[in-house]
């Protein structure tokens, strides 16, 4: 830890009204608001002592920072009070993670992973005995939680998980290798996704709790990463690890369903982290453009700079609005699952966009690590990949939309929106109608074969993310009276209504199909040199006697 100093995040922590933060209620009850206020104060106190640049360079969060987070109760957020936690709602927890991400994204990832993927399975599906066994130490931060689903051959496709638990007397014998395990280097408890063929056939999966101290658990070295370099990422080897029956979470054989719920929490908290990064990048940018002079005026006087700042702020407003809409659905797991995917895609893409624009507005200074801007970009890059690669989530969203023919987003906004937002709401209502017409037309025109047309599904998924952003901004702005917030809501709603309309048009566009056919033909040519060869064609697979002496 280091001595307090003035850093860019200190301005971001002061919640500039321009990003509308102040008027969003993150707490569900007055008691929760009190807890939240204490946590916000703790983060503000902790912030000057976190040296993000050093964490980034060293690739490690100092023990003193972990200890300070422990003391501040930051490992206890979502764990219920009966087990020593603070029992915060998902919405309130996103507020804490967002604030920590403004200070340091690696620390926010450690805490967010612990509160989301790491402990959610145990909190939601654990038995009373399992909770009593593990939660108190997790709440105190004496054990840190980790979640291991990904494997070398199972990333986006988690049904391909090979780690397997075979039935033995009293439990399972588990063998396998998990990779990219966040918090893995120092975690005390791992929730892992494994195949458990004895609980429902060869594809059945279960969530298992494995303490670090279990014989057969081996922790690999830390990965060297592009961003969130202070967070721990390791490979976890499981060799004949005995997992007793009472360490299986929820229903044996229902691991993939349980995983979806756990991921909905993880994605919500990750979205909050993206929000923190984007807000820090906007704060940096506003500070720069209002002071840097070129051509005899400050950059902020140029209309193009103004447009970029307005777009960045509106993007953040929409991101926050969608995170709030998603987390309001905490008690409705199916709705939360859907909305958390929209929020994850919007926030991860949005944070990257805002961080990139921030670098652009800084000019050469934006390329220098000393400004902190490059780190923000590097730290948020992974969010477009982990907890579901965005392209895969978009295709999935489009497919779900076509399968059900409807959505969880509310319709007919204009009648319940403040007068100053009525035009934006009317445009959004027209979009919602167009969306329904598009879905019906695609279903009718393509039939089931559309599920193989990824470009159509992807565009529909994009349209849904943008529609979610517009609707969430209007619902939030519609209940507001503050002039800045209303301007943000209007700009965000108009921006995303337009983008959603463009994506719907792309989904309907028959030329899209021609483009995909052209791309397929071209990629056949591009892939040809890399195609696996038969043994006689592949020089590497020749036997020693066949090898050329050269
Ligand atoms: C720093 C870090 C931390 C992580 N933490 C964890 C963790 O704590 N726990 C955990 O379990 N995992 C973790 N992961 C793993 C992460 O969740 C996976 O990397 C992610 O789900 C993507 O899987 P993959 O890397 O195998 O990519 P792949 O599945 O190989 O996909 C690569 C790319 O191919 C494309 N693609 C894939 N499938 C399709 C498709 N069907 N249609 C169109 N395009 C497609 C997409 O562009 C995708 O981005 C972490 C990874 C990193 C880098």
C-alpha cells in the first residue's frame, strides 16, 4: 500500500453529476442504503492506498490491499447475515463493484468473482450444512472463492467439459484440468463444473465444491495477461480428488442449469465493473478536453469533441440503466438471465468504446501509461470474451428471440414517460413494433433453417441489446426531473433506438445472406493452408525414418 495521493479515480469517485450516477438508487431498503454508505466510505478511504499502476506492473494485488478489503467487509457482500455476511442485494452489490472498478479493475475482479461466480452456487443451491461449513470463512475473506468451468477443449461450449467425477463409495473421484481460473492462485474454495455420468447419463454435469486443501488439487503458475494483470488466473489440476457426496451443490446432474444462474450473477457484477472503467475513462477525458488547448481554444469547444463526450456519457447512462433493469429482476431468475446477457454485452462493448475514445481524445498522452488511459483499455478488453464471448451471446440471444417470438422488455413506453422524453419514447415504441414485425417476418420467411443463419441471429441479438439500452434509459429517465439526467436519457434513447433499427434492418436484409456466402467461400481459401492433413501429407506427423535429413 502507499500513501494517499491525488489520482484520476479520485475525481471519478466523486460522482460527477454529468454521468447521472447520483439519482440512481442502488439500495433496495433503507437499511441496505446505510450499509452501502458505509461500504462506499470504506472504498473511498481505501482508494488512495491502492497503487493501480504498481499492481499492473507487478501482476499482483499486494497482501495489504487484500487484508484491507477483508477488514472493510468487501468479501461479505452477498453472503447472508446468518453466515457472517452483509446480505446485500445484487443491485447493491453492483454499486460496490462499480466503485471499486473505478479505483482498480483487478481488485474489482477479485471481489466481483468472489461475490458472483465464486459463491453464488453455494448461496443459491447449497444445503444448510454446506452453507454453515463454508460461508462464514468466505464472508470473512479467510477463504476466497473461485469458479472453474472452462477447459482447454470447453470454452464457449461448456457442454464439452471433460473433467469427470466417477462414483465411488461416499462420493466422486474427480479427474481433469480447468484453465483460466480467476482468484485460483489464492482461493480457498473452488466451485467446479464437472461431468458426472452416474447422475443422469454421459452429458450430465454437476457443480462441486472443492477446498484447496483436498489431496490431488494442484495449482499452476500465474498467467501473464494483457489486462487485469493483478487478478489471479491459473490452471487447476485435479488428480483423483475425492469429492464427498455432501460437496455436490444442488441437484446432481443439473450443473449446467445451475451454472446459468450463477453466470447471470457473474455477468451482472462484471457489467458493473465495466461501468466503473467507463466512468473513470469519461472522467479522465472531460478533465483533459476542458484544459488542453489547440488552435487557440480548448478541445472541448470543438463540435466533434462535444459529440464524442456526449456519446460517451450517454453510453454510460444506458449501461448503468440496463444494469439496474437487470438487477431489479433478481427475484425472477429467468428474466435476470436474459437481461444480464444484454447488460454484459452492452457494458463490455461500451466500456471498450469509451476507453478507446478516451485515448483518442488524449492524443499522444493517451498512449502513455502514466495517464492511466491505456490501462483502462487493457483492463476492460477481456470482458468482451469471458463469461461468454459476446459473439456467442449475441447469436444465442437472437436464437432465443426467434424461438419464443417475444421478449422480456416492456412495450408501449410513451404513455408513462415524462413529457420531455415523449418523442424519444414514441420513437422507441415504433422500434418495438418494428422489432415484432421483423421477428414474425423472419420466422415466417425462413422457418427453422434460420437457426443456422448466424448473421441473422447476431444482428437480432445486437438489435436486442440496443433496444434494451434504449428502453432502460427511457424507463430510468422517465422517472427523473434533473435536467442533465433527462438530457442523458434522451441522447441515450435516441442513439440506441437508431442503432437497434439498423440492426433489425440488417437482420431482414437478404443481401446479408449473399455476404455470408461470399465470406464462406473466401474463408475456405484462407483456411486451406491450415487444414489438417492426412498423415502422408503432414510433414510433422512423419515417423523419424521418414524425416528429411535436412
Ligand atoms: C483472464 C481470464 C479469466 C477467466 N476467468 C475464468 C474463470 O474464473 N472461470 C472460468 O470457468 N473461465 C474463466 N475464463 C475463461 C473464459 O470464460 C473463456 O475464455 C470464454 O468463455 C471463451 O472461451 P474460449 O477462450 O475457449 O474461446 P472459444 O470458445 O474458443 O471462442 C473463441 C472465439 O471464437 C468465436 N466463437 C466461438 N464459438 C462460436 C460460435 N458458436 N459462433 C460464432 N463464433 C464463435 C468467438 O469470436 C469467440 O470469441 C477466463 C478467461 C480469461 C482470459
